[in-house]
């Protein structure tokens, strides 16, 4: 299998964690996930019909991350029928998790591409106390989301204002930028 994923439950944090953990070696032969039966019918999860369906499709999320190198809010805007994404999603499989979970968000992925094989086990989702995000990662995630409604320079000003909150007399700089959002 290209990716073998084990998870206790299908949750957005588990999907995000997997998509961060999966290496991007190519060519992808097959993707196998270890997941609960809630992912059935698998055929529908491999080829979501709407952007909303894609958000709750681990096979599609894995494929989008592998093909595009990222999975964020912008991944679900626009064309969810990218043939490259659907081709990889079509190779996602799953099997039940065996053993004890270290947390409700624990998961594992095994990626195989050619002669390369890598397994990753995650005990905590990205951003949790056990797996904290760096300041740079938080800023990047904020900027990706904020620039859906704000120009990039306004998002950068918001970051600077939030970073300077300890020394700020008030929150005027933040509220002014937020009022300008579309």
C-alpha cells in the first residue's frame, strides 16, 4: 500500500494530522488507510460530489495533500474533481486499527512509493499540547484563512498587532483591520 492509515475515529484533526504526516514520494502505487467503517461507502469518499463532501472525505484529503503538497481551507474551494487528486483518492483503502490508542486522535500512516516505505505514528493532532505548532505555522495558517477576506498586507498588519498585544494600549489596530474584512 502507498498509505496505510489507522485511526480510532474519522475526525477533522485526524485528517489534518495524516495529511501533514504523509510524505510526498512519487509515483503513488496505492493508498491504504486504516479507518473505521464510517468511511463507507468508500467509493463515494474517493470521489466526493461537493466541496462539503470533500471536507469529510479522508481519501480525498489524503490525495489532495499528496498531489498539491498542502491541505488547507483553500483546498476545498473550486474544483474538487482534479483528475490527479481523484486518481490518488481512488487508491485509498482502509482497515481497522489494531491495538490500544494513546489518545482519541491517535493515528498512523504507512506510505509506499516504489522501493520507498515510511510509517508515521501520531499521538496528538497538530496544534495539540502534545504536538504544538510553531509561531510561524500559526501565522501561516492564520494568513491562509484570513486572506480569504482580507488583503495580504492587512493580514500581516493583524499578525503584527496580535504579536504586539502585550505592549498595546488598546486593540484599535486589530478591530480596525477586522472591520475592513469583506
